[in-house]
C-alpha cells in the first residue's frame, strides 16, 4: 500500500496504458455450495402387531434400506472496479526497478527510489511565490496604467516556475522538478513542505546524469542557453556556495509514502 503525495496524472495514465491498455471495469466471482447426505436404517413392521387394528393390517416383514440425496446452491457476485489515481499509479509502481546505487540507473528506465530525503533547492523563490499566490499582495498601482491585478500576473508566470528538489542515493545527488501551480499541486491537501518531512519514494523515468549547476539553471531559466562549464553560485548564511558536480535527473511521475500494515491476502488480491 502507499499514500500519494504527488502524481503527474496525465503522464502516469499514458504510461499505465502503454503497460496494459485494458481497463478492468468489473469482476465476477462464483461460489458453489453443495450439501449431500446419506441415511441407512432397518424398519421392523412386526412391532405394529401389538397395536389394535394396525396389528391385523400391517404385513409381517422387515425393511432394510438407505436414502441418499444432494442439494447445490450457486451464488454469483459482481464487483464493480473503481479506478483512482492509486490504481493507475500501482500499474507503474509494479513495473519500476528499485534503484539502490548508481549502477542501477539506465536512461529511459522506470525507476523507484525508496526512502529518500528531499530538500527544496530554490526555497527562497518558492516562499516568495507562495506569499504572492496567497493574496498577500493583491494589486499594485502603476503610473499611467492604474491598479494591476498582481495575482493574475503571478499565475501566468507561475506556469514557467518549478519546485527543484534534491536528495541523495548512496553518495550521488538526485534532482527532480515539480511544476508550480496556483491550486491542486499535491494530493490530499499536502503541500511542497510536506515532502521535507521524513523520507519518501520517487517513481519516475531516469533521464541521465548532468552537470548539476547546468541542470538546475536549465530548470530555473527555461529558454536560456547556459554554458556547460558555468558554475551557479547562491548566497547562504555562511557566505557564497558553489553548486558543482554531477546529479542524476529523474522525470518524476509520482511521489509516494510506503504504508505498512497487516492486510488479508484476499483483500490484497482484490486491490491488485
């Protein structure tokens, strides 16, 4: 079982259809109950001779025999199959290869990275954009144009913004991106900050290993041509920090949390 934090549903649905394009709508099960029995015994009709009237009518004989019979009942149950984001993602989940080290990476492979801690690389940008999207600043006056609806303007620019998340597998860096949307970015009312708590499991497509600074710059600045040798520098509390080295990039399909619990085998088979 798993709990979904984030899913790119369009991507997940298309890949699930490539794996198996037959959608189950209902399941029928048949149960048969058969009851059978046998009875044997002896009947001595001579005991009726001692009863007035019957004694003269009943023949003098013994009956020995048996009786056998059976009854069958058939019940047919039809179960409607409900499709949710979880059932679509489960198809991909079962096809992903678990990655435990860089040796398990292969470009184009469906991968599953378990128990990875994620941090937000562009936290300042995210917090600023979230504050604007929340309506903290609604309108701004511009000379000659009057009041400009800032929320509408921010919604347009947010289409080109991304959450950049980083983690590690063994000693290698892993980078993923999630497009920023004004509403319904994550499932079950989770937010980007919930991904910072504990560990998660990433499902996605491995795209390759790239220069980290170039990769992050390309995600942040779509359409700008960056030099392969450029080193991105960010300001931290301790001063300036260089972002260099290599990072694995995962085209994320879903981010989930594994759930543990006792599940009865029959119920588990119905869920698969």
